[in-house]
C-alpha cells in the first residue's frame, strides 16, 4: 500500500501521520528522502523484516532527490504487499512522470493550508477540539484573534485548557493577537473616538512594527469600511474581501454609524497620509498618527 501525504498544511499532515503510526503494530522506519541512494531502494521497498510480518516505511521529501525521484515510478510495482509505504511531501510537481505513475497506484491525500475562506471550517474545528469548553461565539473570537493557522490555534487551545473558565477577556489576556488583529484594534479605537488611547497604542506598536506595513493594513481596513458602508449585502462583501465574520460585524457597526460619506472621509484621510509619506520626509509614524487622530475627531 502506498500513501502520499502532501500539501502546505503541515499540522494536518503531522497529525494524520501520527494516526498512521499509532495504528501500526510495530516500529515505523523513517527516512530522509533527500539522502536516499538508488542502491537502497531494493531493501527499502522489497525487503522483509526479521522481526515482523509487516513494515511501515515513511519517506520525507523524496521528490527533492531528483536522481531517485526520476526513476522511482519504475519501482512502484515492486513494492512488497507487506510494506505500507508513506511518502510525505509539502509540494509535488504534478507534471513529473513519477507523480503520474503514483496517481495510478497511490492513495494521495492533499492537505491544503487554510485561508480566510476557511474561517467557518476553522471555527468548527476549534469548537470541536475544545470539547464543549468554547461557545460558537468564543470560537469565532479566538479565530479572529489568532487566525486560521492550525498550529497557532492548537497552541492557543492548549493555553485555554489550563484555565477554569474562558471568556473574551481571558482570551485577550492569555492569547497573543495576530498583528492584523492588533492593528484592527488600533483602527477600531480611532473609530470609537479615543485619541489618547490611539496615541498610546501607536507608541507601543512603533517599538515592534514596520510603519509602512502597518499603514498598508490600516488603509485596507479603511477601504473595507467604505465598501461595507456602500454595500447592500454585507455577507457578499465579507466573502469577496475575505473579512472574518467577527471583524465584519464590528466594521458593519461603524459603517452604519459613519455612513457612506463618513467612510469616504476616512479613506480620504488615509489617502492624504499616503501622499505625505510618498512625497515628503515626514516621519511615517507621525503620518499614521495624524490620519488616525483625524478619524477619531470625525
């Protein structure tokens, strides 16, 4: 039997591989495919074990070894029925002859990395993994704060499992927010009309963040606000722009408050800051602060 675990979702691949190893009655044999030589293939794919009837052979990154990969397809019909061969590949070139031969005989399991379009899937996964410890609302809040990377979500859940009770405040205290969430909180603080807090947050962010990258994210949020303010169906807008539902609900509230004209004025403030950063020697943090303070004053 030949199984291929491939894709950019290393978390899903790692856990599926663990399940394969756990269900095997014996000791798995692991090999670095980049270091294999052609002379090893007979023992690897056809040899029997003196200690057990079955073998589990795991090879990582074989496709990176061009000398072996180019001829590996010729060995597939020689793989012993007593061997469960598992190939682990982060990325496979589907144009190669070996891949086309593997398609005919192997169980290919592709694990794609989650994107913003998989938010609902991530929320369900978090809720199921928490085993009743998180409500749907808290699961959504956690995904909005951490993002959709399963490693980060898993680490966050491990931290929360150590608490007696979990609420939004405790998640804020215990779980570090992804950069985009920190920046949204900055934008939201300006929308709330809290200039002093805006200045405090900028002072803190300036110690660790790149001002141009931060400005780009802020400008994107201003654009999203304007689109939501002008849209008739916010759900469609959220899907089209890849906005997390939790963030979408918060932006929608401010879009209703400011209206299309107010949102346009916010976009204009960021456009002016962008122009100043490109055409003058102004400190980028000062330009960002001026734009946000203007938003807070509207």
